[in-house]
C-alpha cells in the first residue's frame, strides 16, 4: 500500500469516530425528548431507563461517510468514475455497482426493521421474517457466497441467506451488557482488516471496515459502563449485517504459491466466534431445558460469567479478551499453510472448550441450577 492510502485510512477512521461521537450525543437527546427508552423490566440487566437510538448514530455515520467517499471520488478530477468503477469491480467483481446497491439497500432494510422493533417490540418470528426478506434482497442483487461445493446459484444463495440471518441474530443476542456488542464488533472489523491488509485489490474492503469501526467506536464511548445510551436492535442487527456481508466479499484466501490454505476462508468464523459461541450455547441451554429457543433469558455467555461471581464490567472485559485472542488467530489464517491453519482452528476450539469446562465446574461448585 502507498503512503497516501494510510493517510486516507487514518482520516476515514478519525472522521467517522468524531462524527459518530457527535451523532450519538444528538441521538441520546432525541431519545430522551421522544421517550424512546429501554426500561429495566423482565430479563433486562440495567437498573434505570436508558435512551435507545444509538444504532441510528452508527448507521447514519456509516452511510454518510461511505456515500461521501463515493461522491468525493466521483467529482474528483484525479479519480472520477473510472476510479470508482475499478475499485467496485475489484471489490465485488462483475456488476459491482449493482451489488453495492444491494448491500446498501439491505443495510437500510435491516436498520428500518430494528427501528420498528425498538419502538414497537416485534415478535421473534416476525423479526426473523424481516431478516430473511433482507437476506433475500441482498442475494437478489447478486451477492452469493461461493465456497467449496456451494457454487451453484441455489446452494450458494441458501448458504448466503443462512449466514446473514445467523450473524445478524448472533450480534443482536450478544447486545446484553454495556459495551459488549460494540466492542466485539470493533474487534471483528479489526480482524477482517488484518486479514485483507496485504491484498492490494481489497482497498474498498479496508475503507468500509475502517468507516464501520469508527462509527461503532464513537458510539462505544457513550456505551461504556455505565452506558448513557444503547444501540438497540437497529444498531445490533445493522452491525451483524455489515460484518456478515463483508465476510462474503472479502478475500481471505489468495490463490498461488504464496497463498495460504483454502481453509483460511474460516477467518470470519474466528472473528465472529464470540457471538457464534454465545448464540449456539444459549440455544443448546434453552433446548436442553425444554424452553423455546426464541425465549429471551439471562443465560447468555455474559450472564453465566456474572453468575459465577464476575462483575458485569469484568465479564465484558473477559469476553472482549477472548474475542481479541481468537481474532488474532483469525488474522493469521490467510498466511498459514494447511497444517498451520488446522492447528490454529484446533487451538481456538480448545479455548472455548476450556471456557465451557471452567464454567461447568464453577456452576457445580456454586450449587447453581
């Protein structure tokens, strides 16, 4: 990468962070004025009504910066339309403009679904239907994950939709303690960035990741314990949507003698391993106890750590540390051969197995149900 690229990256990161800081403050004041609050009832972990709409600040910052970059490049004499077309084609392949339109439209749809849920509390099944429609829209605009045996239009479309819905829900479920979901989102974006950093053709991916990380970082300043504002479903689902979509278009495996193992496409799984672990573990617990998997409760990863004696900030810090360690493993995958990749994946699996074992021993010694 050229020195000019680093200057551009630094500017986009700082500008998006600063803009998100300001917009989150505005969103908080509007939420208080309009009484858009999250009240501490039922399974809620907070003790006082807290403003929502933090996700609106993340969304608005991201779209303002991305569209602003496109417009600046389009009207610049040094760049122009050919520059944008080249970057979009390298980023998204054939019909790059159409696919980019689908990505931005899907983001708008999932954000709108989250806003409606924050204001009116949709049923889980209705919310799932909206997520499926959003994923179907993205696929209709040509976005498909073509990996291993899933190369035909039907199987790749199904895999893409399952992936999008899974990550959207995983990030939404993880948003249960101050700073947790936002912190994990930034770590995942940083992992993606390190994975694609050496690849020249992935400049557009890096730009989007830095804008996204800055958008979330500005919000996180207000969401750190004790949180002054929550991102709500509109923010958590948008974060999951973006991270899932970037995983579909980012190149985590490079063909050729200097490329790593094809298993390196698992890098996004490691980057998002914390929300995936939380989702599948809580689904298993609910199924084991005979409860509906759609039933909200306090049996998430963070809640189980608190039940073992950790404070809420310590539990969040512990989970972020796990995400950081696994994320560093994920960043290594594109640079490793097959055996190195297998070792890293086994090490990651062992880490989560160790966490499960320690939680099981602590629960039994504490006499918890």
